[in-house]
């Protein structure tokens, strides 16, 4: 009986891993080369205060990460990791904008979190969830993209979660410089 249960467990685990891999492949296939539509009205803030960012969308590459209020937004944001990545980008003088788009159910709390982490980088406050309405993003964690100059998806994945993903991003970004 115990052997039968172990065999069933292995089959279930194998099936779910296979199913997950198929889902990832389908997401990558669907999003590769897809253009991210940017809403007409965008509100940028730094540490909760309004700011202007005119050059973000004109850069040859953008790393766009979309975060919604489902779950723990401060956990999803990974601010210390993004701060480290921003420092690397600036130090290596890579011509890439990092665009944070956040749709939150609690913007005052979001502002407080950004201030607590001293996150002195522009963030898009997507009050109306316009980005997701226009683009229909895949489920988390597949909401970070490397975009080219035309806002077309080149790579999918978070460069703060996986060093190999950052290496792929960096390779693509530096090829054009």
C-alpha cells in the first residue's frame, strides 16, 4: 500500500511539474515580441510625490515590472533587490530604464513603504489599473519584461529573482550599446 501511495505521489509531482513547464512555455511563446501598450495618462511619483519622467519610454531598453495589490505588495516589490540592481545599472552605465508600475488598493501604504525603504526612484501609480486593462498581463510571477525601444517584449522574468535572467537581460542590453 505504501509503495502505491509513493508511486501516486511521484506521478502527481511529475505531472504538476510538467504542467507548470508547459504553462511557462506557453506564456513565453504568447508574450515574446508582444508590444506593451502604455496608457496616455501616467502618473509618476518618487517617495510618494509627483514627478515628471519624460525619457523612460524613449530608451532603447526598459525593464518593466507590473505589481498589483493581490497579496503582499511590499513582498512582491522586493525593493532592496531592485535598489541593488538600479545601482548596478547606473554603475555600469547601461542605457535601460527600470519602470515600476503598481496598481494598489492602498496607495498611502505604498507611499509609506517606498519612503521606509528610501526608494528614491520613479514609480508609476496605476490608479485605474490601465496597464493591465490594456495589456492583460499574465499571472504573477510572469510580470517583469525586458522591452525594446518599441516596447516589444524581448525577455520575460525577474532579474532580481534569478541571476541567470539578469545575465540574459544585461547581454541583450549591452549588445546594442
